[in-house]
């Protein structure tokens, strides 16, 4: 199902766009801010920044930029139709592009969260946050890939989801945590370090993350099939 040619083209599209530099800016800012606060105060004060800023803003924003870069431009300019004219599995295209977006999300999103947490001086919590960030990043990348396959305004739609649902409502209402990707990641991290918040049930967090990931990638592939069947741009 994985097409290496499609994956290479997706990687080139990601690295060759200005969004790539913006993608790198978010983790640099997170690590720099945590390092500055640690130097001026203490590790515990800086620690609060890592899950609060890293999970709800940096990680999803990186995932948005990665997912929209590997698929969005082709949907915007209509060139996706030319790709779909080739005898290539639509699900193979979706999986290949998702893997590129996932790799970028983990490197520029999950890994910096781990580095920022290490700066605070707590290795155990850093490892726990990294594991949760990997799960959340995987889920985010699949969801945003699906959104990129649906609309030409994928970045705007994804930003609305992150800023309103994940950041605002997810922090204000405890019930939203059950439907929040970032909170699922935090809950999984809590399983490795009980010093972290416990916003949702662990089996639910794991199961929901898995379902959203699988359905997101499948939906992107199914949407690509619809493009080819109806000749949409």
C-alpha cells in the first residue's frame, strides 16, 4: 500500500514550501521559551508550559502544516486529478502522504516536546510526555490529512478546530477532554507518570486515538477515490 514515489514527492512538496520554515519555528519557540523560563525561575515553573503549550498549540499546528503541505496544494490547484489518473491505489496515496506528514509531525512536534521537557530536569515526565505526544501527533496528522482531502480551506478549518475545540473548550470543560486529541495524549502520558493530569479514561484515550487515525487515513483515501470517479478538482 505504501508508494515510495508518492512519498518522495510528498516530502519534496513539504520541504520545498515556505510552510516548512514556519513548521520549524514552532518547536524552536517552544524549546526557547522553556529554556528561558527555566533559566529565570525553576524547572517546575517551566514544566507547566510544556503540556499546556506543546500539546494544545505546537503539536497540532505542526501537524496542520505538515498534512496540508503534502496534500493540500494538489487539491487547491487541481493537479491531484493528474496524480489520480495513474494506476495507483488511492488508499496507497493517502497512506504514503500520511506517513510523510506523520514523520514531519513527530520530528518537529513530538520530539521538541521531549527536548523541552528534558530541559526542566525531569526525565520520567519527559519520556511520558513524549509517548503521549507521539500518539497525539499520529492522530492529529491523520485527522488533518482527511480535512485536507475534503476542502481547499483545510488550514483554516483545522485552525478553527485547534483554537476553538482543542485549546479553548478543551481547557474550559472537562467533558470535552473525552473528545480532545491533546487530552487523549495527556491521559496516555499520565499512565507513565502519575504527576501528569488525568483528563480521560485510558482505554478510551487509546481506542479513540486509534479509531480517529485509521478512519482519518481511510477517509482521505476514499475521498481521493471520489476525486477520480467524478473528476473533481
